[in-house]
C-alpha cells in the first residue's frame, strides 16, 4: 500500500505510524501547577535526546476530541519543572487510570492510588512506587504543526536529579532490564513487555581504516 499523508483518510496516519513505531517507551510525567495542584499523565512519544547535558524529550499532542492540551503542558510552561517516571508492569493499571481526563483541579495521584513523593531539585512530586524517576527542568519547547489536532510540542528537559531503586542498578550503573520490567506502548490499546530480550554486539568501527 502506498500512502500520501496529504490525501490519506482521517486517522490513517496516526494508525500507521503508531502501529509501526513500536514499542514506544512511556513517559509518566508528574507535574504541579502554580497553585501546587498535582498532575500525572502518560505520554508515549518519549525518548532520550542527549547525555551531556542529560536531556529527555516527550511530546504533548493537541487532543483530537476537543482541540485541547493536557494540563501537563500548561503546568510545565508555568513552573518550568516536572518529573518523568518509568512505567513498569506492576504499575500498568495505575498508569492507565492516570490517563483519565480530569478537570485542572483533579489529582491523578489520588485517582490511581499512587503516592506523591518529594523530589530533590524540583517542586513537582515523583511517583514513590516507580523504580526510576528523573527530575527535569525545562530546556526548550519546539512546536510541531499548526496547533490543530495531531499537532504537538516537543518538550525537552534537562535531568537534574535521578531516583533509581537499588535493586535494578549495579555498582557500574547498569540497569537490569529484567528487574526494571518496563512496558512499552503499541497501537490502539496494545502494550508490550520488555521481558523477552536478546543481545547483539556492535560490529567494530571501520572509521580511519585504509582501503
């Protein structure tokens, strides 16, 4: 099938892209508004942007239902701080509950039965139950699209503090994926586990070799 994004039926592009770009890690973002109200929401457009300075990115889309944006986006613009928490198999149901659209004064921590724990460098709370949390300060917001549904903002944040559970990390700072048990997003209502993994060594570099 050949697909032209400009002439494709409504909804086709998101179905194709979300179905092929898998599994996608999930940024479970905890934030706080200027009045101190907590917010929590998952985002599956999430990845590493750089290691120096340590920078993570996620994308906040314009909703197709009402053309609005998640409170997370407004909170980050207002406070310039937030925390990205990692979603594990044990926390999948709570994560799903936190995706519920609540009014701005609603608290997804309460809805999902989670514990807001104090952060070290930012005011926004982290999720106490998550084995890995990254405190971030806003670096840059990059708009994508014209602001209509499907458009988004790339939110880049510098990691200023990390909380890593002792049982998932060793003395050389390697994370044990089998102990972390993170989950990833597929298309529709699908999710993936990271339990079934394999390794391949990278081929040696040939840069600078003589012909």
